[in-house]
C-alpha cells in the first residue's frame, strides 16, 4: 500500500449487527409480549375468515397466528410421524404440531432463552440450541420440517437448504412461511420503509434466490405460493385498531402494495430415491 494512502476503516460487520438485533428481539422475550403479537406466537398471522371491517379482539389476533401454523401444517404430509421446527421460539408452534399430529416433535432456536421457554411450554417436545445452517440432529431423522416466520432471520439460506435436506429422510417434506423480498433491488427501499430491515433484524432475501437454493440442495417439487392477500391487510387492520399500534411499523402493507415484498408459503420434497 502507498504510505501516503491512509488505511481504510474496516467494513462494518453487518452480521454482528444482525446477531445483536436478534438477541435484543428474542432473548428477552419482550417481542412475544408486545400487543402486536400475543398468545406466545410471534408471526403476522393468516387472517382468512376473520372479518376485518369491524373491531378485532386479542382472540382474533391469536387465532390468526395459530391459523398460519395450520396453513403450514396442511402443506406437510399428514402421515409424517417426526417433525422438526426451525425457529421454534417459545414452543407454542410445537404445541400446535403436537395437537394436530401427536408424534415426535423437535425444535431448534438460536437463542438459549427461547429454547428454555419452549421446554417449559411444550414438555413433550425436544428442543435444542442451534442455527438454521448447522442443525444439531443426525442425517435423515425427520419426515417433516417446518419454519414459520423465521427464515427472514437466517444468515445463509443456502446453508439452511442443505441442512434441511440432510436431516430429512427420503420423501420428506419441507414447508416454510415468511416474507421475502421480490428481488435484490428491493433491499434499499425496504430499509427506508421498515425499521426491522433498516436495523438488520430482518434480511431482504429474494424469493427467487431461496427457491434456487432449495433446488441446488437437491429438493424437488419446489414451489412458492403467495398468501399475502390473507396476511397484509389483516395485520394492517390490527395495527390500526389493536392496542399500542404505535409500537410497530404500518408500512408492511405499503411495501407489499408497491411490490417490494410478499408473504409466501414455500414447499419442497426430498426425492424418495435420494440418499439419507
């Protein structure tokens, strides 16, 4: 380097910022206690069948979040007797899994505090600390894998896809529900509109890229279904009418209407003839 050239400052560690935001949001348990969520769930909800023209109750909000889990479970094979949830949170999703199909249900979360809460909430489940890109389970252990509103936090969707393929048995089914960016060009505007993207809590993963990563990992029948019509307006109505709406962005509907992001149900199958 030319001695006359001043040394450059190191590039900002966005991964560290992201990790700090995850800790702040989930380790304390405060996020699940915000009125925008409720019932121990932490998702935007699936509002189909819930009238939006009148008042909304806390029971409506919890029902919308449970319905999102049901949507994902309906997309999985009903005969699977072993299920793994990535981003298990406080364990209420595992309770939903066990209610629908009493069987082996395991969960992984990056935050040890969340794993402790999940063990208390769903003692019949198996919960472990781990990341989506390094799952603490053996090859081919599970017939079904789900993730509800967690993939927007995953650092590396390719690593997640490879690990999902590894822990699923041949013929195993995957279902992921969350919001994805329309494409890479949407990232700057999403950061301008929504604080969770600006802070680095949520990552603007393009939906097309995620589908590519699943195919590269060996999955077949890869498909993405937009379910945003049953997510965004219900969420926005809740933020308008529900308690403490000022504590959460109302630009999600704006971003969706501008085509910057959408809520998707993504499904894929590990081919039956593939190795474990």
